[in-house]
């Protein structure tokens, strides 16, 4: 199984990265690859890449597939040697038979029942160098600097190309944390950002003429033990963090590369909020020092969350508010005209590319892989014995029941007196409700024992939360809008109409929130013991 980081290199940083690579012994190889898939892209849909690559004079056939988390990839290589007469060998999926990734490949091809065709090609010059890290997290890491291009429709009038300029760091042996430390150092020194865009996906986008890809939304965590009987606190933490990263990383990668898509920004913020919930609510599952380091990771996450919110919320709130104000007879007025606060806001790309944010992403990815890589686990065995053990499956469920019940009671209590709460406490109630929802979504599979119907019980519980989420979301949007228009009134009196209109709606909005929150009290706890 391959464990690696991949970073995009800004064009202006390439010379410095190459110079840093050449401070050690490097090998230069030209890599010319051909990528295969079915006409309907059955392999790509399942996260599988199948290629033939000429490495110098030798040909290698490779299949890759997504693994358990952002660091892991299943991979199998077959060295085909030098082709006779310089001809390219033919692709043959049977070469991977008997391997985990080969079985996945065979299954997808059997279900598709379609022939393989060449989809795109790459021409890359690669510089490689091995780096050894020392100390408690000793590791051997291969650095690979790839510069070249991906080509689609080669040799036709429709030929399109995409440049490649990236640095990969792959763990050859040793501790994952050694890889993580090295990745953080190179990222900081050279202004690199973590990229989820593979060469195969670059080619697929060229073929489809895609300039913008859909935002990635949250999915339920995948727990390795289907019956959940062997899960402990640490594996639960890792699965949940991996789920958060699966939403965050692709959106952050697109934004760092220059996308300004509102939905990608929105989904990244949701992912950050989900991750912060996990760091806060799940820390007690494993008290091992430094493994779930919320104290170090929280500040950059908070800063990015608020910075992205400042970028998006002002525009989004105005977009929602103006049609209502227009219907109410408000004078035509754009509160963002001459918006000095907006002028001071960083771009989304600048926010995501900051070293602090990238460092947290790298550390979190490393956390999800720390105890799942056999060599890293063995290397850290002695140190782990000195630390508190994570909660076992039964105690972990008990801990989660208490966290869910505590949040549930707090939200119900706040709902009963919502109208009389100070503004700050009303906002805290909204955040608690979000934490309750995210925590319930995270752990619902852990309480879905086969045949007892609790999976649908979790869905019913979450459904009970939605009216309150909607009511508090609208209430918060109007509060943000009122503050924005009040700020604009300092330089344009037309904004006072909106301030008055939102002020008049405030009491009714608070009452609607109280009623919606009241319905949660009757929601049946899916986590309760029978």
C-alpha cells in the first residue's frame, strides 16, 4: 500500500524546489504513460487508475485505487521490461490478478462489460531523491519532482494539454510522522499546497472540457469493522477525521488552485465545522498525548473558517435579503458598494494556501494514517505502551452516549428560553445544534446494530433536528444582514429601511426558533440502550 503526499508547485517556486532537490543525489527519468478506461469511465467512477508507463527504457503496468484515507492508495506494479523493437506493450488487467487492487479492478470491469480504451497520455520528467529523517520518527522518504504535461486527444485537431508541476513525498519505510514532518517542512519552505488532483483526473477533465468540478459534500464515516465490535476510541477518531478530510481536501485543493466557486467555499467551511466538532467531541476517546492535538490544530482552522466566512457571508446574505427587501418596498441600494471591509478580505485561494492551514491539513492526514501503517505502528510500539490506551468498543459507545445526551439536553434547555437569551447565547445555541447534528451523523453507524432498526431511528432523529436548523439558520442570516445594513447606514441613509425591516422581524424569528427547538425534546434518542 502506497502512502504519499502530493503538493502543487507554483510556477515561480519551481526553480527553488529543483535546487533544493539537487542538494542530494538525484535520479532523472522520463516517464511516458498511457491511461486506460472504459468508454463510460467505469474505472474513474470507482477511483481506479490503470496505466502503461515507459520509465526510461522499461515498461511498467500499474493499477491504483483509493485506500482507507487521503494518504493511502492501493497499488500494484508489473515490470514488463523493455518492449521488443521499441513497440508499446498491450494493456492486460489479468497481470494484477490475485492482488487486492487487482480484484477490485476485475470486479469493476466485469460489471461494466465494456472494452478498455486509451483515454489520455502524460509526458513527465521526474527527479527523485531519497531523504532520511532521524530521531523518534525516523523514516526514509522518496521525493519525486514531476514536471511535464497531460495530453488528451493527442494528434487530433482537438488536442488539449494541462501542465504538471508537482512534488510527491512517498514513505518508503519507517514512521508516518517522519513523512508528515518532512512534508510540512517542504510545504512551508516553498509555498506548496496539498493537491488531490491526479494526472489521470487532469486528463479526464481535458477530455470532458471541464473548467469547474462540483463541490464535494460530506459523507458518513466508513468504519473498517462492519460489525463495530473491534473498534476502539482511536480508530473511531481516525475514521471520523478521515471523513471530514474527504470533504475538505478536494474543495481546498480546487480553491488553492484558483477556484472562486461559492459552493466549494461553502462545502469547505462545512467540512471545517464538522472537523472542529470531531476535535472537540471525540478527544476523550483516546487520551494519548499529541495524537488528536486539537489545541494546536484549532486556531488555524478557526482563522480559515472565519476568513472564508467573511468572504462568502456578506455576498450571500445580501443575495438572499435583497429580493425580500425589494418586495417590502425598500429603496434600491447595494450595501456592498464601497464596502471597505470586503476590500480588506483575503481571496479564498490566499486563505487556503497559508502555511498554517496547509500544515494542519498535513498533520491531520498523518493522524488518520499513524496507526494503520504496519511499520509505523511497530516503530512506535514502545512509546505507545507508555501512553493511556484508547477506550475499547463498549466504553467508546458509552462515552459517545454521554456526549450526545449532554448536547441534546443543552439544546432543549436553550430552546425553552430562546427568546430571552442574549444574542451571544442565541448564537451559541445554533452552534450547539450543529455540533449535535454532526456528532449524530458521525456515530450513527456505531449504534446501527443489524436488525434492530436503529439506523432508521438515527435518520428519524436527524430529521427532527432539521426544522430547528432551518429556523436558526434564517434567524442568523437576518442578524448578519441587519448588522451589515447598519454598518452601511453610516455612509448611506437608504440602508436604514433594511435595518428597521429586519429589526421588526427579529421577535417573530426568535419565536419561530423557540418552537422549532421545542420539537427536538420529543425526538427519540437513537443512542439510548434498550
